[in-house]
C-alpha cells in the first residue's frame, strides 16, 4: 500500500486545502501528517515545540511520516519541514510526490506572520525566506511533479494536480 500522492511544500503552499480537494476528486481519503502527530502526542505542534523541543518533534515527525508512507493509500500531506530529514527524503523517492511551490509574498499572505507556527515565531518574514531558500532544493529533489501555486485559487491548483496524477 502506498499513498496515491504525497504533497510537499513550505507553509502557505496549500498542501492541506489542495490535498483535500485532490483526494475528493480521486475518491480517496486525505491525511495530514501534522494532524497525525498532534493525535499521537496528545497536544498541538506549537506545544510540542515549546514543551519537548524541535528535536523531539522531528523524531516524532520522522516516525509518523514513515508509517504513513508505508500504510496510507489516500492523498498524504507532509509538514513543511519533513523533507529536512534524509531518511524521509529517501522514502519519498519511492512515491509520487507533488511539490506545491510558493514564493515568499504569497506564502506570507497565506500564513500570516507566524500565528501557530513555531518556526515563524521570531522575525517571520526573514524566517520564511530562509526556510524557502533552504528547503526548495530538497522539495525539488523528491518531487515527481512541481505545481506553481502563486496567484492561483486552490481549485485551479487541485485540478492541475489531479490531471498530473491521472494523466
């Protein structure tokens, strides 16, 4: 069993919104690894960062992503930083991965300035730029398909993703 598609990208790319629409169009379920992590931990991701630290969060994320990639057959969305882990990137190379690309201006419009996002708590604009620059090569490395999301509505993006997946 393997996900029908795995969506990756930075915060604000539309992974959850687009993923839910793609899953509905394909007639499969949708799962977000960030939500699965919160269920496993019994607390929110910001609380995990504050109470347990980023290394604990990343260890839990790595385990949840590996399990989901091995057992989930719908559309799966990964947290923006999941691709930072080398073992996760290796696993992703065996799957159909859609990189939802977004540039800084649109990402900031979509996520605001950090509310509920631990890594954006300090100097959100500079941090978001750093994260985009740091992670873009890794998203590209694992991507089967890249879809540009800037200035586009989620339904239009989802239609493009579905077209890429079904041919």
